[in-house]
C-alpha cells in the first residue's frame, strides 16, 4: 500500500535529510535550505542564533504569501528571540520551531494539504 501523500506536480517534496544535506524533489542540497512549495534555496545559516529577519527574506517575499514557517533547529529545538517571532507574526506568518527531522515531515504533510507553508531547515550531521 502506498502511503506517500498525494502532492501536486511541481512541488518541492523533502525526501531525505542528514549528513549535512537534504534531498528535495530528487535534487541534493548541501547545507541548510529554505523550502517553499515551488522551490528550494540555499540558506547560509548553520545555527539558530544566526536566524534573522534578513536571513528569511525569501520567505517574506514569497508569493503566494507564506502563512506558516517551520523552523528546523537542527537536532533539537531551542528558544528563539521573541523579537523575530513578533516580527513574523506582524507579517501574518506563524512560526513553529522543531527539530529538523520533524520540520521535514511536517512540511510534507502540510504541503500535501495545500497549505501555504515554508520550511527553514538547519542541516544536521
């Protein structure tokens, strides 16, 4: 029985992660990435402390507008500056922090539900 979620064509599906890379829609990305429904981008962030509003510019500029941002914090979630969460909330974006593996799985489920979701994923070893 196929349990793969039905996802529309031309969508970015996270297939694997680990060893400092991701496989997204059959393309390997080295290092951290931002995944939007229609594209995946290199993200020059390697630690939660480096996440800023500027580093999330591609999420803020996305059309259609992102409503939910999953932040994969590496091997385990940690607190984030409340100013960043507030800045995103003012822009209509809900931020959810979780470990990178959980963020990958959650992104795929929400993508299958056609939600306006993005994932900012810190690579894990």
